[in-house]
């Protein structure tokens, strides 16, 4: 009975510490999330990012990888504690001797408790714990990298959707312009001032402009679906987005830093979570060498057990037993398994070193390319602003001249086409600057 009470107490103790006895679960899920969208209100970029962080399944998967690593660390720490096991058994025996009518019955039962404790292993457990901690750190930085990538994707999808909406507005403005030209040409044709070919050309151009509106609407639907997918929302979700303040274009497109390109690359190497993850993995590989080497060393363990057996016999009703001791386990020969294990661990460390260098070079290249893309986008936006001014004036002058009979319909349609391209080019280049700016911040690691 005393052993039953002991076993029950041990089970209660295990339950009390079942959740997190080593306090390894330190990473928490994102807080302050926006659960859904109020379609009656405008939604800004910050809210979209919050929804994506809470709902994106790929990011949630990476977060579960972090929690899994935390559990691995807890399992490794458990090796410092003793192991306790218990067993119990009950039987019902029937014995009958030859030429004896009497059947002997017995109901023996037994209970046993054993304990084992690894006392010293020449650093294997310590190296394993450090390795698991390094792997956890690496996984955490990988999650941070996924988080930054998601933020960039939401930024890009947001700007793409706004850009396509601006393209639609531009296409609709072009339809109005071409319609006006077609109506003017029709009047002039009725008065015999232009040929039928001029009228048909104006009509064809007007009808084609309506096709451009349909294409712009299709692009909006696709970009909205891309944004909705990042937020884990239905693909047909309709967004009412907050527009950037276009009267402050220079402030919006300007970088909030005065670093040189060289300083940007150096900062990226220090800040990028991919680099930190690679360095943590390299450290984990270094601990792997120590773990492999520990296979050459002996281990010292303590062990003990206690048992109770009741045979239900008058001569020997019960029996109690107990033992305790130390054991030394010395590896002598394992067929060179440990030797190859150490060599493999060293190769893994060298691989991790090469991976760190490769990631460093890729980060620097990414920053350089992102910076060049940003500066090109800014220059393109400035040029497009001037082009739009010229195209507006050209279209105005050409239309007035056409009304006065001094310009052909072909010149008028050309001027209107240039104006349509300029409107679209300005919208695309503006949001292109914002996208390039977001990519540069992501490349530096400053999201």
C-alpha cells in the first residue's frame, strides 16, 4: 500500500509540471490584432499588416516551428533530471497436484519503483542544451525574416492595388477624351470638313479605349485577390483603401535615412534576421562537434529500485526489496561510429560557415540592387511628372487646333494617346517608388 501511495504521488507531481516546468515557452503569438475588416470604413496599410500577421497561414506555420524548437529545448533540459518508472502486476493462479482433489488458489501481486540518474557525461548534455538553444534562436530569426517578408508582400500588394486603381481612373479619363474627339470628328464629318476615314479612326480609337478600362478592372480584381490571400480572406474581398497624401509626394517617396550605400550594406549585415539565423545555426553546428566528441567519453549514472511482492502464501506472505548503486559506462569500441560522427559534425560546421558567407554576400547584393531600383524609380517618377505636364498642354493645344481645322485627327489622337500614357506612367511610377522604397527597407532589415 505504501508503494501505491508513492506511485500516485509521483503521478500528481508529474501532472503539476506537465505544461512548462523549464519555462522554455517564451515566444508569444502576435497581440493587438485586427480580427476583421469593416467594409464601411477605409482601411490603411497598418491595419492590413496587422490582419496579415494574425491570419496569414504561412506565418502561423513558421511560428509553430518556433514553438516546436522551444519544446526541443525543454526535452533536452529534461536529461538533467532523474527518470522514475513504476510497474505493478496482479495474477490469479490455480495449482492442482496429481492424485489430489484439492486446487490451490493464489492471487499474488507486485509493485516496483525504479530510478535512474545520469550524473556526469563530460559535457554532452550541456552541449546538447546549448545546441538546442542555438537552434531555437535560429528558428526565431527565421520567423522574424518571414514576418518582414510578409510585411513587404502586403506593402507591395497594397501599392499594386492602388496603382491599378489609378490606372483605371486614367483609362476612364482617356475614354472621355477619345469620346470627345469622336463626337467632334462626327460633327465635322457631317459638315463635310473631314473624311469618313477620320471619323472611323476616331471611332475605333474610342472603342479601344473602353477595352483598356476592362483590362484595368481585371487587373484590380487580381491585385485585390492577391492582397486578400495574404490576409487569409476570401479572394473576392472588396477593399476600401486609404490613399496616400499625394500633395506630399516628395515626403512620401523620400528615404528617412542619410546613409550611404556602403553603410546600408553594413547595416543590413548586422540587422537582417536571415544573417542572425545563419550565425545561430553556425553556433549550433559548433556545439554539434562537442556532442559528437562526447561519444568517446565515459558516463557515470546512479540507479536504484524498490519492490514489493505479495504471494498470498502462509509461509512467505510478502517480500520487500531495495537496491541502490553507481554505474560507470566506458565506451571501448563502437566500430568507428563516433569517429565518423565527429567528422560529420565538423563538415556540418564548415557547411554552416560557408552558408553564413553566402548569405552575407546575397544580402549585400540585395541591398545594392534595391538601392539602384529605388533611385531609378525616383528619377522615373520625376520625369513622368514633367511628361504629364507637357502631355496635358500638348493635348489641349492640339484639340483647339483641330477644332480650328489646323490639325489632323491623327495628330489629335496621338496627343491624346500620349496624355493617356503620361497619366498611367505617373501613377505607376509613383507607386513604383513606394514599392521600391519598401523593398529597400526590407533589404536593409529596418522594417
